[in-house]
């Protein structure tokens, strides 16, 4: 069987195809960030831990080390939990879900009542949900055979629902095909992405690596 495509491969592909290629070639561990700290806070809150702040801190420091305490403390000041979340029953947090027909796998932030997906975001846009979240949520809806799901924005304390469209699903199908090509060694040509490239962790290698021979044909 082909290697499974991860939901995170799809989100990195939509950021930049070459970025996704490098991510597949040089997988890296997640690093400590305020968003990762907020995720731990959300998981702990939803697990009904009596003292969720303490439990979240213990979890975060166990994963990222004591040197990450400042990141956690700063994130704690900004993290907001909304009463709306309490109205949705949690089934499980950080759950691995997989759909064989699509060969698609991912770690979902939370499976909620009705077996619907809930993903976490950082700061909410003024209206609706961010495009990246739409893509991610669609991928999880497709894995779970659901028409809709939720995004919870931890810094804004906002819960948003979203119903996926056929157009969203098509994006996922095309992205799966494209990730499979990258896995075969297809490195797309570099196109000018000034804002994205400026802070990209792969900038140096990307500047010297040409598109692959296969990319001219696949
Ligand atoms: S440097 Fe730019 S083109 Fe290269 S991987 Fe990063 S974002 Fe993509």
C-alpha cells in the first residue's frame, strides 16, 4: 500500500508545494509555541481535569521541557474558553483518524458529539474561518464522512461551525494526488512567493535545489 497522506501534508502543500516536498523529505518535530501551549490548555479543559491549568502546564513542560515555561505562561494570559464549547459534548481529544478509501490520516484535535470533527485555531478572522482551517476541517470531515464540523479559536475564544462544499472536497482530492506525486520525488519549480519565502525555514535549501527531472513529466 502507498504511504498514507497526512492532513498536515495537505495544509503544508497549500502553503507552498516545495515546502511540502521538503517537509516530506526532512520531517521535523513540533516546537514549543503559544499555539501548542493553548492546544494543551484546551485538551486539559475538555478532559475535565479539576485543575486544568496545572495539568496543561505539566503536559506542556513534559513535552517541550522546563525552558518553555515562559511560552506557556504567556499563552495562558491570552487563552480564552467560551461557554459555547461547554454545550458540545467531547468524545475524545487528540484522536488519530483514518479513511482507507482516501488513504488519508490525521490527528484530530477533538471528536465531538455526532462524531463530528473540531479543530483548533489561534486567532479568528473577522468573519467565517481561515482558508487553511477550511481545508483542514474538510479533510477531517471527509475522513469521518461528515458534512460539517467546528473550529475553536483559542486566542479569540470563538467557536465557529462550517459546512463543507463539493468544491472544498475537490481541493482535498486534488491535494492528495499532488502529495502522492511529491512523495515520488516530484519537486516543483520555484515560483516567486516573496512574503512566504522571507521567513521560510527551507529558504536556503530551496534556493539551491532545482526542480527535479520528474517534475517536467509528472
Ligand atoms: S523558500 Fe519559498 S518557495 Fe521555497 S519552500 Fe519556502 S515558501 Fe516555498
